[in-house]
């Protein structure tokens, strides 16, 4: 909402969902929760979405002011929203919001979306931070939605199968769901079909007018390959004197600072440091000026599960702005585009191949580059619009239904509906023990013939 200096993938995802649900004929309230801005949690706003005469999606704020949320994350805020209005169903995305909704949604139908695979993303973070300490916490966040959601979705077919595997480990592949499709693949959609220039970004100021500009936009996340990116650019600069690198975004505070630091360390030690230009996080309305002044967008990532299961939103925006793309070919989106020869790709970790692609593009005729990028843009506008990609969710929202296995009888000591089978009960007990351990509770494992009791630790 508004004009933030950082636009993250989850925010784009929920905005696309909101628009698709409006087009499906639903009335939509969008709960926006911001994280990371304060130790106590973040802010929450509730918006009533609408489509104007041109078909654009807008929002009317329902809460008069932001509501501060505490260390209980958005659970209390979601519970309050559900109590104040008679919603027919709930659609959520991100691990944090899926967890909150699963815990308090009650008997309302619930669709949970994971835009990227949480455990693979945490694996990537573990690599970047050289620590596996966060793996258990991440699993705790996804257990509740895996147990409770009536339908789930991911951003690729590969992620769909990964979620199905996790559901099997949680007792969701049972006699009641045999033959039932519980998970959908909802790839990233085109949310901004065109971009218009509003000002000057860098040409004629930081960068010469005749430079060949390679652009990076957004965060340097744990999936990025900073050393291959740096080496590929430096090798290309040795062969192409016009080549300059421009970057918006940077380190992701509180999540990953190290990836960006490693990239800058390699650049600072090079002979071409003056040909790298870092604009930092710029306001959202100014980012299109960078797209429209650059010559090529660069995406460089390591070959790993996070990319295979996930996706890259920025590639879609670059193409819609008419920008050619050079990318590693890891996720399903780039594989689709590369198979149609709509973008240039190089093997992950191959800096020389990356340099070859950039130098080749720099010497290509402008008409040739423009023609292929226009074909890529038209392909996205035909095949990657929200109304097409999100159709499974739109159909579900028109007539939301409960999953057959979470409508069965639930044990009295379980606060939200879960399948009534031993494996699901076991996973629920794991989740509850972990949650209560974090809040200072000890929960014994049930044993045959022994009554379980809950003991609180004495404080102070």
C-alpha cells in the first residue's frame, strides 16, 4: 500500500490474490500486517478492496489507524478481524499469516498459500548464516496450516509436490482425502502489465548516456549467488568497456545482510569498482525509471531447492517494462521463458557463461533485442495474468468448501480442527509442545493409561 521503499514478494502476492478474488465476484477485506519495523512485532491495517471503472484495484482503509501487534504475532489481530465481520472464508499467504489463520479461523473454510517453500527457504538461510538453529522454528510455523487448511497452494508444480509430501507426513493423506486435490500450483502473475517513465534515474548523472547498463533490483536474498554475480560482471567489463552495473535494493535487514556484503567485498577489491552504482532501496514509484533506463536485467542464483521450488517476481516486471533478461535457469518461470527462447540463461555458478551472455547482448542490434523482449511481454500477458493463473483459488472462493478430513470429529483437547488419525494427532502434539515450551510450559507426552498434565514453570 502507498509508496514504500521496499516491495516484497508476499505483498505482491496478496495484492494479486485480492484483485483476482474481486474479479471472481467476491467481496474482499485485505488484512495487511507489516513485520520487522519494531521489536514488538509490526503494524496491521484492514482494507476493503474494490475495482474502479478502469478495472484497477484500490483499497479503502477500514481501520482508522494502524494497530500495533505484540509478540503473539498477528494471531490476536486475525482473531479480532474474524470476530468483527461475518466472513464466509479466509485466504492467507506467508508462513506467519497461515499459522495465525489456522489457529483462529474456527470452522470457516481456509485456503493457505506458501509463495515459496518455507523449509527450502530456511535451508537457504541456514547456509547463508552458517547455522541450522532456525529449522525447528520454521517447521513450527507451517505445522498448523498443514494440519488445518482446507486447501493449500504454492508457486510451482515442484512446490505443489513438496507440500503434498509434507501433508503426507502430517496425516493429511488419509482415507477421507483419497482422490481429493488438496494442493494447487499458482505461479507468479503479471500485476503491472506496463510501466511509464516519470523521471530520471541514473543516465546522464551517475552513468554515461551511452553506457550498456546491467540492472539488479530488489534484495540480495539468501538464494542469490554474490560471487558468481560479481565475477561474471567483472569478466564482462573486461571485454565491454561500455558496461556498467546499477543496483536498487540491497541487504535485507533482520533477514540476510551477509549476501550483499559478500558481493560488495568482491567488487571493492576489483579494478572496476567505479563502474558499479548502488542506489539502495528506492521508493516504489521510482523503480520503473530504473527498468526503463537499463539495457538488461540480471538474475543470478545458486542451483538449489529454494529456487527449484520457488520463483522470481522481478523477472516478470523486467519483461513487462521491455527489459531483456539474463538469468540462471533454476525456477519454473525462467525454464518456461527459456524454453521459448524469450530470455537468455546461463548455468548456475558459471561466471564465464554469464559474461558471454552479457557481452553478446551488448553487441546485439537494438531491434533484435526489442523484438524478442516484446514477444516475451506478450507471452506473459497471455499466459501469466491473475485471472488465469489464480483460477483454482477463484473457483474455490466462489463456493468455499471444507476439506473432508478436517470436518471429522476432533479430540476435545485440540483447539482447531485436525484430521482424526494417529499421525495427525502426533504432529499436533509436536506443534503444541513446541509452542508451549516457547512460552514457558512443559507438556508431557501421553502414554497409555496415564493422564497427561500440564505444569507451568515457576517464574521469578
